[in-house]
């Protein structure tokens, strides 16, 4: 007999294992931690056709409404090494009024709330993880499940593996494949829900910022096609099958109420990328995939009782006037128009289920009968709803996110003997709800219905869905009234049956207040933020040489005084990322206002903990606040996020950096700058905009206020957040001139109606970024989000344009090679003073000199080269289609930028150049960049049409047998520019002049070899003659060695003992 202690130990072990499994399985158990947090990964598009410029991550809050996301963080993991390559805290963000938050590329429509640079989301095998309550996440960290809310491990190749990511993030769930062959266009991984409220991901059509379609294509095969939409007024039939699949051997048949066939049509063709095939009349305003035959009888839409059926077979097997049968039947829809009538059709085609009823007034609205239950349910009218037509598009159906689980109990005699079928109960409920609320309700509004017998009664469970939260609330209120009325229900032989809500059914009978999700009674839509001790103010740099008023102020926003037991303050050196001062706060408490001060002796009032003068370094350094019961923090320890509560990474010198401190302490943020030009007196970095820990956007430069409320100034909030820096106002276009004035105009872009108060433009020249002029901006952005500064009579600043004196554009140092304009905020730059890039919102630097380097020390950003020829005016325009931010274009002040991008015409670049030695052209990015610059220079010299490196996309080269082969694509802004560049390409190929590339000359008019000789790939490599000779010699030597070994083996091999011969000793010695 097992000992009691052993039984107890076994039970504890089992409970522990069950707890671990339940807490980690975030995909299979939606009612676990993932459901409690209510924020989910809803859709991921990591791989786009061609360039990854439309990738995005969509999050969804199950409240279906706007919800704050404080405490959540998104982490992207690399499957190669299982470390984080991107970390994004969601502090300060919220979902939209539908519950969605979009993170993605700038070209995604609608525009994401968080903008990611191109190619941020890797194709896989990788993972996306959503955490809650973790403040210590950073780029480069190892994968972890602590604090995990939801996760998705994805890949783009079936053979890819990500075992470690799966083991830690989604145990038991294999990586989901974003199969590029699933659709001929783009696809995404969408979250869907199975029967039983189990979540899963599948490949589907991208729907950023909108509900996933969740068509269960897995229930279809190549031979399965269903009726998807029938419109008796517009007269079309839409079929649903697999995406981009050929369909054949199908027959569409119309049947009248007497079971007689009155129209036959053979169906063939290819479905759309969404799996749809549209059949209709030639005069249909939408392009049909297959037209009804013109030489046949018109399909009898709109009859009193009709049916549309889809068969597998040949049209020769069906004849008009014959009685319909079920041989080869795939799907059928029986419907009535006007009065509800019974028909033989329902017994023949739909298993006796009631026909779909269409009211005559619905025909005047051109309504369609649309399938909303796919794809296992066939020959069932309860799968359809009546709604506006959507030919060639997904049907507009009730959504599960606006759903409520219901459980109804029917008091019936002899339940086990004769259970009513689901269709009877669905028909009763939809009719009763429609009558009560005066709205259209159909059986398809009830998802996953189940009928069972319990304790002698009948129990009906389902999920009642709607198209919106208000509609759901109306339906639930109507259902509550129906249940309270105790109206008799009739099923089959039972003439009177009472219906009521099941007491054990839980969450159903009362209508919720506000927006409701799948489980509105159990989902907490907002998270109560935990009150944390915070870094409130940092003053690391004092005026003059005396550093005796430095301090760090802490603040506790909860009940005070607050005990500081187990808290530690650590100061880090940005040069070596080591701690240079560690202060234990144990034994201390805040004052009754929640403040606590650590600082020098000269601070007034006197700090609670006094530090020697000049202890707090000026930067780039960091102040970190930790909580730990153990003394694990020591001087000279490396920077760590263990136990981290709050942190500030700062500098008093604009050019200093502290990348590692930022990555670990405040990931994804830029360094804070204590700008000494803010005031002639002392200033500090003061918390002003939020109580979010580890959030640099919460701070601003202000007057020092030790032991007092911070002296904050009002700042307009940003609307759209961009990664990695948050700038809602940017320079959108710079019009450059060729005379004494450098600029025609400067165009800014920002939120519509937003004020520019507190923002300035600064103009500089040379390599030291010293300003020669600055302009305080006045006015607001127009409805198109644009604001233009141009020369003219000074304006009053109350419009969407600001006019300035033309002398502002004149540069006293026009001999300089580089020039620039910067947009910055909160401070007026002093003439001749260096402007640190930490306060710069945006900057554009350009040069007329073709020999200028693209990147030069001292300049904030890359240098854009502008061709200078004649008096032509050009612009630098912000273009999302370019790898670099700006492209040369024609000026468009106040209008949409003219960028080289589709659908504008383009050219294929194919040319071969002759070089004396391929070793001079190794396959490397610098060589590729040199070739691109030389091509741009040649194009502009020929066409004078305003070309920059952005116009050459996907450039590749390879060198073999002294032939350098180039391939790529040339983008254009217009058909006129395309013709000019086509002429350049023709003249270039025929030119006898050499082509210079960084001092090396290439011969141009060289015929390209056949394609099988070389592949146009930057990764390719050509063998030199000495390499070929070495390979040949090595091969011959290897062959001789193998032959010698074979001979030796045969000589030494034992002979057959049945034929032993005695060998001569001399022969033996000779053999040896």
C-alpha cells in the first residue's frame, strides 16, 4: 500500500504540472490568462510579394472598443538564436473604437498607429509575443514565457523549424505557415475561432484594422464548391471554392416549386484569390467571371418558391422540365418570396429544412441571400442571411466579436424520445427576435448551436452574434423580454412548451451595458495600473564649474509617506555601461507629499541622502531605480534589467550616445537631452506628461523644483507614433533653388488641425550643423495635413501657410558643400550654437556636389545629392516607396508629393559592362552603392529630369569572364520621364565612351552573354583562372590518391583459402 506522504507528493506534482501546462498553452485555452488580459494577436502579415512594404501586426482587445494598453509590450523574436530583435512597450497607446491596434509599415491602409520601418517583421521561422506587466524587456534578450499573454510562432517555408520558440511560447502548437502559394496576391495569418471557443490561426486575405474573414478553407477540397450568394433582383449567383483554383464539371440548376428544372448552365473557370466565382448577366454592372448563356431561357429569379442547386456532373445529364434529383448534388438553397410557404423542394434538396424567407420589401433594396456559415454546412437555408449585395467580395456577416453565449431551457415531456432539430429552434428564435426588436434576424445569427437533453428537459446553447455592439444589445434585450413573457412554444407534437433561461447557463439573460465581446461578463476591459515609485526629476548638470546642486528626485503617487524598503538607486556610466554609484534606500521613506531626494549638499532643501559634490555625471549616463530583497546591485556591475522599476537615460551633450543603456533600460526610445539653452538658470529633466515608468516621453526640460511639484509647461500631444522615435510632425518636402536663395519653400506634414506653436525651423550649412537662421512657426496644419513656409510678405500665422522675408533663404556661407533644414521643438536655437539631434523632430541635409559622401560626421542624417544643371527647380520629397526617406522630384507645395512608385510606369534595367578584372568588383554593398550612384549621375546628365538613387530599385550585379552584368528596375514619376530614361538607356548601351565608377572605367557597348552563363545576383561569385587551376590540380591529386589506396587494399586483402598458393620470398619482399 502506498504511503500517505507519497500520495500527497504525487497529487502535488500532478497539480503543479497541470498548472504549468494551463498557464503556457496560450493558443488552445482562450479562457486562461490570454482571455483574462483581453488583448490578443489578431493578424500578422510578415511576408509580402516583392518588397516587404505592407507588413503589419494587428492586435485586438476583446472589449471591441477603445481600451488603454498600459502594461502591455510586443516583442519580436528571431528564430535564429531565439533572441528579441524588436521590443515595443505599448504604454500610452490605446486601441481604436473597434478594439484594434495596428503596428506596421507606413504604406499599410489604414495607416498604423505605430509605424515600423520596412522589413521590420521577419518572415520566419520567428515569433511574435505579447507580454503584460514586464518592464524589463529589451532587444537581445532570450525568449521567455514569464508574463506572456499571447504568442504566435510563424514561418514562410513548410520545412522551417522553430522548436525552442514553440517549446517556450506555444508548447504543443506547431508554427503557423504563411503560405505564399495560398493566394496569388498577398496573404496573412488571421486568428479565427473553432467550435468550443478554441482559437487557431490560418492563412487568409489581409484585413488590417478590420475583422478577419476566417473562411475555413480547410473544410473545402479541390472538388468542393458551395453557393455563396444569390441575388434575385440583380440576378447573379456567386460560388465559393478554394482560392485561385480551376473549377469544372459543375452544373448550376434552377428549380421551381413543383420540383421541375427550368434552367441549366455548365460552370467552369478559375476562382479569385478569395475563392469566389461570379455568375451573372452580361449587363451586370460588376464584371462576371462567367455569363449566363445568351441563347437560353433567363434564370427564373424571384419566383414565389424557387431553388438554386449546384451539381457535380455534365449539363447533358439535366434537361429543362425534368424532375430534380439529388444525384451529384453539392449544395442547394430553397427560398420563398412573399408569404411563407412549404414546398416539396425542401424535402428533396434541403433535408426537409424550412426554406429561406425573403420579404417582398427586401427585393426593393436589391438585397442578397448571403452565406454566413461556411463551409461544412451545406443544403441548409439556416446558413444564410439577407443583406446588401457584395459580388466578388466577402459577405458582410454577423461577427463573433459582437457575440454572447446563451443557454435556454425548454420544459418538454419525453425529451429523449423526440428531440426537436436545431433548425426548428433557430427558426422560432429568429422569428421571435425579429418580431420583438423590429430588426432583421436570421438563424445564421446563432453560431455553434447544440441541442441536448438534461434532467428531462431540453437545453439549447449557442452564441448569439450581431454586426455591431448596439445591435447585440438590442437583441439581448429582446431575448430577455421573450423569456419573461413565458410565451408558449410549439415543436412537432408539443403544442405548448415553456422556455426560460437555464440557471446554470450563466452569462446570458441580462443584456450587458455598453460594448460586449464573446464573454462580456468575464472580460476585464481595463487594467488597474499598479502604483510604482518613480524617478520624478533628474538634475545632473549645474551652471558653471561647481557641481554641488545635482540631485535625483523620486516620487510615489500613492498614499504617503511610503516606505522605501528593498529599493535601490543605481547610477550608470554610458562609456562602459557599468554602475559607478549604488545607493540603498532601505530605512528611508518619502515625505507626506510622496517626494524623496538624493543629491549634493548644495541642494535646498537638504536631500534625505547626501552625495559628494560632482557625483552625478553629466552624460551620456543613466539613473535606474530597482526593487529587490537581496543586495544584488554593486559598483562596477554591468547594466541590468533585473528588478528594474524605472530608469532615465540622459545627456547634457548633444553628440553623446549610450546605446546599450537605452536597449536595456528604456528599449526603443531615444536619449533625453538636458538642454542648457532652456534657461539662463539651472534646469532639470522633469516628469510632466505621465506616470508611466521607463518612458522618456514623460519628461521635459524645466526649472528645478526639488521637493516640489515639477514646473511643467503644456505640450500638444502627438497623434501618430513612429518607431523607433515618436515624431508626429515631419519635414515633407524641401523645394531647393539655384540662385542666391537656397530654398523655394519648406513643406511640413502633421495631424490635421494641429498647432505649430512651440516648433521652429533652423537653417544651417557646413559640416558642423551650426545654424545661420531660425524661424518660429505659427499656424496650423490644413485638412490635408500640410503646412507650407514660403517667401513673401510676413503672414499673421493664422492659416495653413506662413510667409517669410526672402532674405531668410539667403545663406551667408553658400560656398559650403552641404546645407540643411531642421524642425525642432520647445527651444529657440541660438545663432552659431550647435543644435543636438535629441531635440530635433526631423532634418534634411542636401548637397549640390556629386562627390560629397552620403554620410559625414557632425551632420544629423544622410546627405541627399541633388543634380545641379541649369535653372531647373527641384524638390526633396518624402516618399514611402524609397529605402531612403527622400527622393528628388518636381516641386508640389501644398499638394501630394510626386514620388516614383506604382502605378507610375517603370523600366527594366538590363546591361553588361566590360572590365579588365572581375576581382575589382567583389559582390559587396559598397560596390553596389557605387554602381548605383554612377548610374544615377549618368541618367541625370542625359535627361535633366530630376533623378536620385531612389529611382533604381532591386539593383543586382555579377561579374564573370570580365563581364559585369547589371539588372534591376527603374522607377519613374510620369510617362514623360519614363520616355526620357528609356532614351538614356538606349544611348547608354550604344555609347563608345567609357563609364566611370569611382575612378574605375568600364566599357559600355558590350553584348550580354546568354542567361545560363550567369545569374544576376549580388551573392554570386565567379571563379578566377588560378582558382580553376587549383581545383583541377586538387581533383587529379585526389583521384591518384584514391587509386593508390585501392591498389594497396587489393594487395593486402586476404585471398580465398580454398586456393592457397605459396609465394616466393623475393616476390613478397618486392610487393612490400
